[in-house]
C-alpha cells in the first residue's frame, strides 16, 4: 500500500453505521488537513438518524479544493467502519485505491428486524472486489486500548501512515479536539491501530 501524495487532491470516503463514530472521525480528519495547511471540503450523508443507519462522509483535501463531492471510481481511500458498508462502497475506489475496514459486523436495521439477511462470505467478497485491502478487528483493538467506543480512533490510526500528516500534527489535533476524560484511551487506540496496519 502506498501513501497518498500532496500534489493533487486526495479523495477520502468514510462509511459506517450510526453510533460508530464516523462523524467524529471525519471531523478529526478535516482538522488534520487544516493543521497540515491543506484546503479541505467535507460532506456528510446520514441514511438514518438513529443507530444502525448508514453514515457516509466525503472528504477532499489538497492545495485548492472546490467541491466536497466526488464520484464512484475516484476515491483514493475508503475507510469503512463495518464490512457490509465496505462492500457497498468498494466500487467508489480507484483501481489503485486503498480500502481499510473494521472486520466486525454491525447488523443494519433491516437485518435486525428480519427484513434482510447479512451477506455470507463478506470478507472473501471484499477481498475479491478490490486489490488493496486491509481488514482489522478494530473493536478488539479498541477494547485492548481500554474501550470499544474508541474503534474510530483505531481506524484513524490504521489510516494515518497513508496520509501526508506528521505524527506531531496528529498528536496536536487529537490533544486539542478530544475531551480530556477520553484523551489517553483514544491516544492508545490510535497508536494500536497504527501498529496493526503495519502487519
């Protein structure tokens, strides 16, 4: 897997379900881009407001960005908080794009209510759908850090080596934006996610 370059605009798609911290992760990434001196545009789509509904965020950063939106087949990175969402949006990636996803399933409301069935062989299907894939159990890693609620920081940690931001910039933004009560556990989760991405 390669690191994105800063000479062009980077298209980043985040996908997950309500309650997973997608919006906070998107916000932290936008703050990272600003910290690094990039122009940043962001757009969020909430399929359903309650927990279990699909949440998608488009982020574009570069020297000059005019719109937050991009089309299928043009994303440099897809960061997915849930396997079904990874499979749903994998076609948004460029052929050389990178998919990083949490392997732990969260049943959408249609599955929980019995209206639909969660797809079989989902990790195999994701691997078949794209060449550059990293799946990690972000929930287990977050739990190791101290709380399963830090799954989003684990995924940001796994993403961090692929973005043109320094360790110092990450540290500054996380310390500035996260509440003191949750800072240390989230910093641990971020670091463990970063280490998991090296495997």
